[in-house]
């Protein structure tokens, strides 16, 4: 989706502007000093860049070249000393080996929605464990859904979807989403998605594809963490750091590698 056209990354930055999760990560880091941090699914640097500006050494991984290109543009406008603390790499988080010896791995911003199955999501927990030093930390942040696939997801019909918007140069990006299959007990759903990019000269770029999602439950994430060598030190129900409950909108885990 993110590589249909470079303008998609610009629309992403128009939509994804929240920063409360960055503040939560800062609070969780607390007085642990300057860390070496890995962020898979780093995108355009929404989380990575502020943490680098705080003084941390950041490594970002992403498969989408368009997102990485926009991240590099933004990083190029930062002071030289901040730029030196950032490394970006194009990588498939499921097939490529993650770099090692980190103090913190950040799996933020609902990144598990980019993966199709629970097995793929658990694989990222395994890879994070391998990337961390003993005693290192893992941050995992997802929307909260337990039990069957929520009824609000189980609807057909075509609707406007992400990415949709107008870019600075006049390029228009329009996307539609249609749920075409779901398995409610397994919390699996497939969407047919279409993205159309209309450039200022009238040229149109269009791509249609099918994407499967699995909203990870707090029960699943907790079990994966405990099975792969982590001790959960804190579970938050929102980015303000309030305690997790069954009614929480998010399930955010702060876990230490044993």
C-alpha cells in the first residue's frame, strides 16, 4: 500500500499526527539514560525522530521504500548530530534478521495490523527478543480487541479508506476499502483495497490488492511475551499510561527480557 506512489507517505503524515505514544515511551524510559533503540515498522519516523532528538541512538526498519524516502527527507532537515544517531534500513521484518544488542525495541502505532496472522505477530516478538540485550525492554502497542472479531468490522460494502487526501503539489490520493471475508472466532478479516493517485498533470496511478488483518488480543500478546523470555512490568490501557482494564481502548505492554 505504502509504495503505490511516494505521495502516499505524505498523506500518512497528514493523518498520523498524534504524539501521546511518544510521550508514553519517554515516561517508560524514565531515568534509564540514553539508549540504543530499534523500531521495526518505523514508517516516516513519527516515533523514531523525536526519540533521536532526545539523544537516543535509533535504528529504523521498514519494507516500504516510499515511507523510508520521506523519513530520510525529514531526517535530512535535522541538525547533523541528530542525523548521526539515526540509521534506516529497508527490511522485511518477517524474512530478514533483525539487528542485535539493543536496549529497547519499539513495536508501536498498531504495527501488528500490517501482519496477516497471529503466527506472524508472534514471530515479531521472537525477533525482538533476539534483538535485545539481557535486561532490555520491549514496547508493544495495539488497539484492544478480545474474543471474536468486533461486530463493527463485520460489514460489507465499499467505503473510503486510508490513504485519502490532497498533497501539497496538488496530487490527489483516493482509496477505498471493502471487507470481502472474515472469520469472527479467529479474528481474521480480508479487505479488498484500491488506491488511485491523480497527479497534477492528470496522469493516474491505480492499484488494487487484498490485505488480511488480525487484531491481536491482549491475551495473545501477554502469552507471546511470557513464552519468549519476557517479564511484563507494566500494562497500560491508553497512551496516558492509565492501567489496562477489559474496557480499555488499547493494550500497551512494557516488558523486560529475562
